[in-house]
């Protein structure tokens, strides 16, 4: 799949990309548990200002495990939207996979959430899209459909995902700045 020279569509992971990631095995189960990463709202606002469609794609396995309900996830997302709005930023759409491992085709690394977005937005061109996330599964979902891939962070997940990523950056703000050079 050939890539166009410009990015017009951006998909962002949630935990570890926009908000502080809970420890392994834990989940953001309540709105008050969601804390934006430094620069995350500014990064989204930069993408918005540049006219890039900006959506969220997030695995929320805690629902399948009975740790939280879909209503709890929606309440967490309402807080996320509110925190972003307070900083002049917004998300064009939110796509959530509430399933457990191996139960669906929407849980990243599968590309189902991205395909759902295209179903809702038929003009979405994956050759003009990017995904930003903090794990190899985010990169694999993007790679499956030919998106540009931007990996955020440091540590084991980054080392494991580097081979899958087109770019590796330190934080959400660096990711936004990089994407703006492609817009």
C-alpha cells in the first residue's frame, strides 16, 4: 500500500499515550483515576488546529475481566473529553474494544477498531493516516493497514515495538510535532 505524502487522519491510543498508564494488571476504572500525561492536551490541540481528524482507539480488557462496566469506560472517556476540552482540544471519535484476549478482531494488535472508523468515515484513507501508541500492539494494528506508526515512551515496550514503528518519540507532544511535519 503506497503512502501519500500527507497525514490527514490520526489515531491515538489512550493509556500511556494520552493519560498516565496504570501498572500492569491494573485499569483506569473510574473517571478520577484518569490523569493526562504532560503535553497530551496540547498535542491533541495542535493536531486539531492543523485540521487533522483525531480519534481514540483503546483496548479496555478490564470490561471482559469484570473489573469495570462499559458505562465506567464511558465515564472515564467523558472525563478525558472534559480535560481535553478545558485545554481547547477535542477528539473526533472514540473507539473501544471491551473484549478479552483472542475474543474479537477489534482488540489491538488486530485492526478492527481502525476498520470500524473507516466504516463510519468512508473517506478515511489509511495511506494518509497514522497511529500513535505506547505498545507493539498499537504499531501492529497500524502496520496491518499501512498506517504510519509512531511509538511513544521508553523501556521494554518501546524496545519491543521499535521494529514495528516508523518513528519513536519521547512523549505525546513530540508525536504531534512529528505528525505536523507530515501534514
